[in-house]
C-alpha cells in the first residue's frame, strides 16, 4: 500500500508539472486591434455663420483613424437638428479617412449637425452652424448669455430676455461700439430689444459678472 501511494503521488506531481510547463509554452494571443476613432477633421467647417436658408461655403468634415492611421471605406451618417439639411446624409471615408457633407441652413438661429459611425469611439461628433435671421433672442441667465453667439441680418433685432430668477445683469458694449447697451443692472423678468442697423461683430458683457471677452460675455454677428 505504501508503494502504490508513492507512485500515485509521484504521478500526480509529474502530471501537474507537465501541465504547468505546457501552459507556459503555449502560443500567446495577440490583443484585439484598437477601436477606430471619429473626430472633427483639422479643417472641420464647424461654427460657420451664414444667411438663413443659404448653403454654407465650407463642408463639414470628420476623420476616422485607427492607431493614428486613416481608415478608408467607413460609413458616416449625418443628422440635422433645428431645421436645415445636409447633402449627402450618408458618406464614406476616403483613403485619407475623411468624410464630408454640405449644409444648407434653415430659418432657425442655431443648427446642430451630428456625424455618427458605427463601431467608432467618439461617435457622434457634433457641429454647430448659425443662421442670420431678422430677429433672435438671447437669454440673460445667471452668469451666462444663451446662446453666447447669435447672428442676425443688418437691421434686425435681438431680444435680450431676463427670465424669472435672473439677477443683477446688464449689457455693456465692447470695442468702442454703441450696442447692445443697457447699463442698468436688472432683475428678471424683463426684456430689452436692441436693433443692429449695420453689419459687424458686436461683443458685449455683463459688468457685474464679466468683462471684455471674459466671464459673462456674448457676441452678436450682424450680416449684410
């Protein structure tokens, strides 16, 4: 009985050793390839401003890469919010990994466009376009103007709205310009209408919570 026990023990040790050696010397499994990434291209066409219902001059562009290299033949779907359209709605990346589409604005002041691609990191990618209309509204909320940048046509009107709860805000023009100008520090609810007769960029800020190009500031782009 002692002899059989010893043999069995030795056999178990040999089997375990062989199994351990075999596992250590087996082929290694390579890691999976990195997930492709979608992002705005270096010249993306984001934040363009145009006249309502017009086509923007530059296309929107995204790039798809994998491990830093461009990915060709990757399908990208473009979708629009707040009116307007894109053409085409589905594109495919070229050899450079770039896909693009052309935007036609609607008649809403702000338009959001997204680019999505299945199986990519960073999807969807979001773009913004502004349409200059005859009238627009800016919300004077606590410590921020919403939207921060708005566009209108020359001769158009911007309504600045202090909603309920908006406290201690005013409108101070920058760069030596005369509008929007309402230096009285106001609490909501109240509205102030400002007409912009000439084209140009009109920066402004709240003197209580901001300064030129800092803190609570905004911009009105006036197109001819």
